C-alpha cells in the first residue's frame, strides 16, 4: 500500500509540474519570440493574449498549441493538484 501511495504521489506531482510548466513555457516563449504586429508572410496573423495583457501574433498551429495548453492542461493540472491533496488527506 505504501508503494502505491508513493507511486500516485509521484504521478500526480509529475502531471501537475508538466501541466504548469507547459503553460508557463508557452506564455514566456510566445512573449519573447512572437511578433507584436501581424506577419502575413509567415502566417502569424492570429492575435493571442500572453502575459499581463500583452498581445502577440501567431500562426494557426501555434494558436492551437496555446489553446490546447490553456483549455486542456490547466484542468488536468488542477485535477493532479486535487489528487495530491486527496492522497495527503486520506493518509
């Protein structure tokens, strides 16, 4: 039972760190490397809000990646966080 508890703790912690880290990486990377004005020649024509209401232009693939990180990984990270709390409370 003790090994299963530690395995769950590690799994939830790794999932939480991955989800939060991915979201932080997307925000910082897009803030630093994406243009502030549209670049039709590269396809970066979609406006995307990044850190603290800064806006950058991204292409369709980058927009889909950022939306996936926000809409799927934030809830998954929250569930991992709840899982960590549940394991701590139940032990």
